[in-house]
C-alpha cells in the first residue's frame, strides 16, 4: 500500500496528532486539518531552492503618487490623507483579522486576494522610523512602542531605520523591534540574518520603499493606486525614471475602485 | 399599424433611400444600414435636451503622472518620453484610420472601445500652443501648420491657445486653426460658438487640461495610465487636490497593460 507519509516518523506524528487511523468522516476532517497545517508550515518554511525575496505589500498611493499626506502627527498618522489611502483594505478579511475594523462582514474578493499575501513566508520587516513613530528626531523618551499595541501584527523581527538607535523591544506574539542606523544594503543584510532564510518585507513608508528601489534591492512589489488626488505629502515615484525596465508589471482593478499593480523583477 | 417612422416625410425618405418596402432579408439589411446611419447622425447632432459637454479623451500619463516628457522639440514632440505614452493607442483601429500606424492588423478590444469615442459629437477642440507647434514664444514665421499635414484628423474648428495670435488657418477636411490669447473660460466661450451646440474637446497637453480642471470646466475625462516611470516632464495632477470630490471615477485595465480611467462630473 502506498502511503501519503514520506517517513514512518511523519506517519506516526500524524496518527498521534490528528488521529489519522480513525475511520469515517472524522478521519477526513482530521486529515484536512493536517494537510492545512502542513501547507501553512510549508509556505512559511524557506525553500532551499531559492534565495529569500525582498517584497513590498499593500502599499497605497494616490493617483498623483503620494504614499502619505502632509502633516503626520500622533493624531494624524497619515497626515491630511486621513484613512483615505487605506479604505480599500479595512474591510478585507486580512485587515479585519488584524483588528482594524470590526463593524462589517469581511470582504473576500480581489482586495483580499492581494491583502492576504502580505505576511506569508515573511521572516522580517524593514520599516522607516516614520512608520514606527509619529515624530522625527531624537526619541523624547523610550516609552513609545509603536502604533500597534502589545501584540503587533507582524509576528517577526522588525528593523526600524533611524538615526537615533535605542535598545531593541521584545513585544508579544513574536514581534521584536530592532533600531538600526544604516542604509538599505546594510539594513537588508541585518534583516536576512533575522529572517533565517525567509523573505524580507519592506514595510514603508514611501521614502523607505523609494530608497530600496533606487538601490535596486526589491524583487516583488504590490502597489495599490487609490483614485484620489492628495496634492501634497510624500511621493513614491520620484527619482525612479525607467523603473519599468527592471520589472514586469500587471494591473487589475477592483470593484472597490482601487487598482492593484504588481511588479516583479524581470528574469 | 404602428410605424417606426415618426413622420410621413421620414418614412418616405427611408423608402426612397433604403428601399424599406422591399421584402425578405434584403429589407433587414437595408433597415440595418438605415438605423446605423440614423444612429451616427444622431450622435453627431447636438441634443436639444442637454448642454454641450467639455470632454478629454485618450490623454496618457505615466504612473508618476507626467503627460509628456522633458525636452520637447521638432524631432522629439513628446520629449524624452518618445512614443512610450502612445503605444497603447497606435494599434487601435481609430488611430490606424488616422494614419498613425500601418504595419499590423488593427486592434479592436478595450483600447479601441475607449479610443473610438474621441471625436463623436465633438464640434470643436481647444489645444495648447505646445500641442500645435514644437517651440514656445513668438512664431519665427507663419509657415508652421501643425503636426498633422494638410488634412488633420480633427475635421472641426480647433482653438490654439497662444500669447502670440496669428491669422486663422483653413485646412482640408473641415479643420481650421484659430489662434487665441485667452484663459480657459474665454476660450471655452469662443469654442462653444464654433462648435454650434456640439461638445468641446480639450485636446491637451497636460498644462492645458490642468488649467481647465482647476477652473472646473471639464465634464468628462478619459485618462490612460501607462505603466512607465517618466521621472521628468509636465505633470497632469499638480494643484488638483481633492479632484475626486467633483468626479465619479472608474478604472479598467487592458491586456495591453494600460489602465483606462474615466471621470465624469458627479450629478
């Protein structure tokens, strides 16, 4: 008899954990759970066949190319843009499960298809100081622990780029913040260590992504174009003339009104 | 018996012109021709029920929002952008019929569906001086008659905005160029006279469209986002913060890679 288990140890583990020897419907249920767990584990396990990728996910810009508005402060983390660049994402299952929005039924269409990819296979994030905290400059104190509460949604190490390093922060749920005064290449080297072979996400904001693009360090990018004209703030596309030479680009529209653009490095 | 003809005169004309009284298949063929002619005539005839609209068609911008590149000259009318902003349009039936591109079979999909709308119901165009001629400033002589040869594709009066007026030009095929030193509102008033109740097209370039948008004089707009980063040139979206408050916006992608965005004034 052929077995679905490659080794006796794995079969024994499956029998132990999922009662794989039981008969009838219950077995299929347990088996489904096993396969689902296996699939999740696989997708989060680095593949020995490829190098870790550097990825951008769900980064929103206005049609005039601004990734954030003007006047970012504690009360207005996105400046005068408010939540307008994020509104496509809030109803998605992925964002609702992160606790962003509880009032309505989660959406599960094309917006969710793109949103759901953000954390799969990711071993570390790199973010700009401005994404972590509302004010640039020296830390007034070290009480600020990010916008995301005690258990941030990242669940991996996160490198925060800052000219004012401070001791790392261990949060609940596997997230840790590491403060680094470094350029893109050096930050990426550190992130690769922390990610243990998994992919690296460049988490934004606009200037951080732009710096990594200018240094040609990004492999895959998901940009969401929101049909609003912000007029002022921080531009994503400046200084990136002929970026399209390095990437294949596909676009798809969503019933929510936004356009999902995917960029991936030309082979 | 009910008749499809509202008056006896129209019925007699149809009988005369399309042999509408013949029997069998041929009648349907003739009737189809009649209906098609009627539809075309109707679409080009101003409707007494609505005011003439001010429209923009097939205006292309890069993802960083430039409508033309830097360095526009006689040899490079689109500056360093070359033909990259136009490449989606060249294979369409509409552009091929304008004589832009003869080498391949005309495309007839979504790009053509949008391209084909540009001239229907239009009675006049307004364009910037920079679209008409390669150099800004006083006319070195009056020999320049536009980029389009003796029979330009407009077939209507065209107002050319310039600080250096010159006598009008009558071209073949119904196109005439009228040189006017005026702001958007005054130019539009003049265009309405020339258009005799038909719609007005704002033909570009970027700064001309932007001025009309800033003066809130545009009713409908078709913008094509081309997935290239131009980096420099003339931006369309500057100074138009919250433009989306005035328009409904829809986007659709094309297999050619571009995104067609349509804007129409909120009711």
